[in-house]
C-alpha cells in the first residue's frame, strides 16, 4: 500500500507521488508489484530543477507526465538529485554543497545531439563510452571536465551502494592532464592592477598576498579573527590554519579594510553597505572588469586572483601557505630556486 495523504489536495496527486517537506522535494515511488517499491524518483521542472514540496498541483502533474513519458526509468538527473539529498552528503559544508548543486545543474542540462539533455539519459544506457563523450564535450574546459568526472564517480559509487547501479561507468575514463600553472605576478603588475581596483578589491589583493590566502578565505575573515598578535586565517582545502603576525604593511591593510563602509555594523572584516558579506559572484564579476581595464592600461597578460596567493608564497622567505605537503608547496612556488654552485 502507498503512504497516506497528508492533506485533501494531495489526494488528487497521481498514485505513489508524495510531497516531502523535510527534503523540499516531490517524489514518485516506483511500484514494482507485490507490495514492493524499486526506488524513488525526484520530480523536476522543465529546466531540470527539483520541484519544491509546495509546488502547484499542475506543475507536479506535468512533471509526473514527463517522467512517465520516459518509461518511468531512472535517469542520470534523478540519480544526481537523489544523491544530493542522501544522508552521506548532509554533513558537507554549505559552500561545497552549493558547488555540487551547480555541478548537478550543469551536467543534467548539457544538451545532447538528439535534442534531449544529458540528465534525461536512462542509467542503464550510461557506459564508460558515454562518460568519455561527455568529457570530450568539455575539452575546452579541462578543469571543469575533471571536476564533473570526479563528482559523477562519487555519485555512481553511492548508487552502487544503494543497488541502483551494478558498476561505476567512470572507471577507466581518464581525466585531462592539466599543466601546472606558472604565472608569476611581478611587483609592477600587482601595483598597476591594485591602483586601478575598487577599494575593497585593492584590500583583498593586499591581504591575499600578505597572508598567502585564497579568495574564499579572505571573504570569510571576521572581526573576531583579528587578535593582538595578528589575523587568524582559517584555511580551507585541508591546509593548516594560522595566525599571520602583524607587520606594518598588514596593519595598513587591516586599517584600510575597516575604513571601507565605516560606521556599518557587521561581523565581517570586508562587507557591503548593508553589512552582509561580499558574495563570491560579485567579487568575480568585479575582478574580470578590473582585468579588462588593466589590459588597456599596460598589463600584458591577465592573472587570476588565486595567482596572488602563489606570489605571496613565492615571495615569502619560508614559502609557507599552510600546505601540508612539499608537492603542494611546489604547485604554488612560481619562480625557479637559486642555488649555489658546488664548490
């Protein structure tokens, strides 16, 4: 027997279709006969996004009919959305979850030659060859392709545990080999760009260089991180956190940060006029505009904000940026070492 309906309006839903408020989803349980269910499918809108639990009845009915039209088969898009709702994914950090959801949306919406989307492909039709073709479709974005393959492999591993798949189609599919980045930002380039930058971007550049920090780590700085000895930096990516000790230049950067939107109460060291933290997307847009402007003012080659962390590590006497392995330190060390000749 199916579950009981919670409200009178739900009694009009198709059989075995339920609103799940706890997951903000609408699901369809696949009935296999003899009182058994073979699994459940998350119903989605035409653009591939999961329907919220309070979606209008008409939207649910249309989503159900689209799913029925596929033969009721489990698709890649449904599997990825169910994976993101699984208990094993619940503990991940909000930033990581948001990143994974972007992967799901991009993978599911990828157009196919026959006019359908990659997310509509039935699981039984997904093979190593299909995954390889998907990888090849992102040949101009090798880093993105590698990240999607890694995410898909983990999701397929979960599907195997749930007995939804018999094998992992990502196995044997090679990822793109990426060349180590060697761009070193010269002092004059740093000064040029910083001089053209909006105040908060200029301060972020200074902090990224002095503290050898990532963009997200700078945006996450709070006033409580400022101590008598320096600024506490909570590093991500499994790197070691640290207190960057005060120097005259770091104090100047801190003072410049507090001078922006002075008088606005906020827990964040860098914030907008409303006191909220600066959104990564807003910063990325500002950075791209800054690079375009700098190219018209004498900059010969673009550089990424992340290159400033590498510059900070390279220029640091100890080449320290919290990395736990020498291999990772070498990734960020952008200049050849100078050694004395053997006597």
